[in-house]
């Protein structure tokens, strides 16, 4: 067969395949456009870790804010808009909305994971490991360390986002580093039951056992300060006995100052 004829046949074959594919895609699009939404399926991916939002919550958000989805043609449903509605809720990290060929609107939700709870006199909020602030939830309370007292964050209890201002963000970041250190130690997260912020910004740490309170100072030099607390438990407490001191100051470098 001559090269010209072979080339012509190859071009015709490719064109025929392209036309078939276009026809198939067109038919699929027509069929999809004729289909309607027949139901909603919601998955909360991390429901075993936290319960800030439920399947019923997601249904309620969509029913009140999406403009309706049941019975609508699939190509008329704004999936990106649905994701924006759900992502706008305080405890939601990310959602994904997609349709399946049986007409089901599927919603996959991942919640924010709080690392610490800050409790102020006029309310409180959570912060995740990135320092992202989000409100407390009336229906569920996460089991995380609680920091109370004079919290130097000037946000309302309904605020959602990063801390406002450089100093506020640096303070939250330092507190998160402290909480993370306590968790990774395998000891302090279990044994420290209360963290309070004094008017001057110093932290007071209250252990699970014993009457002594630890004056920690600002949330800096974290590793060295916890090292001094450990030396108190291993070197001073066995000698003086439980309850001998009421205050243990570890805020100064190289010093452990104990007071009755």
C-alpha cells in the first residue's frame, strides 16, 4: 500500500474515533442534564475524633441556605456554592461536594481539630495547631487543655480566623508550642490540669496532684522551664515531702524558687 493511502486511512480513522467520542460525550451531557437530584449523602470523615457538626447539621445548612437541591437538574446544582456554605461554618475545615450518576448529592466534611481552648470571662474559643481561632460549640465540647484568666486576645466569641495583630498571633503561637510540647512529652499533658494567665501575662500551672502551683512566667523558654519543674519533682519534692511548698517559681533561668 502506498504511503499516501496509509496516511489518508490513518487520518480518517482518527477523525472517526474523535467523532464517536464527541457523540458519546454529547449524549452523556444530555443525559446528565436530564437527570435530577434524588437524595443527599453526608459523610463526616473524622466523626470519631470530634462531633462539632453532624449529618443533620449539614442537611439543615443546605436546606436553609442552598436554595434547594432535591428534584433539581444535576447541571443546575452549584457544587462550589454548596462547599462555600459548609466551609463557612465555624468548625468545618474543608468540605467536598459531588454528584454521582444515580442522582445523589454527596457531601464529605472534615472538621477542624482543636489543640487548645481559651476561656475568657466573656466567652471563649478554640485554636487549632495552625493558630486558627474558631468559636466554642454549644452541642459539643472537645477534650483539650483549657487556658483561662486574662487571655490577651481581643476577639468576640463568634470570631473565626487567624488572630488579629502581630502580638496576638505570636502569643497564640507560643501557647500552641507549649501545649504541643506538653503533649509530646507524654507526662505534662496528663499531669497539668489547669493553666491560668495572670494580669501581668505570667502563666500559673496547676498539677493534678499536690497543692503547689508552678509560676511559669511567659510562654517562652518552654523546654528549660519544664526541665526545672522536673528537677523539682525528682530532687526537691522527695526531700521536703508532698504539700510542703505552695508555690514553685521556675520562670528564671537556672533557678527554682520554692515558697511555703
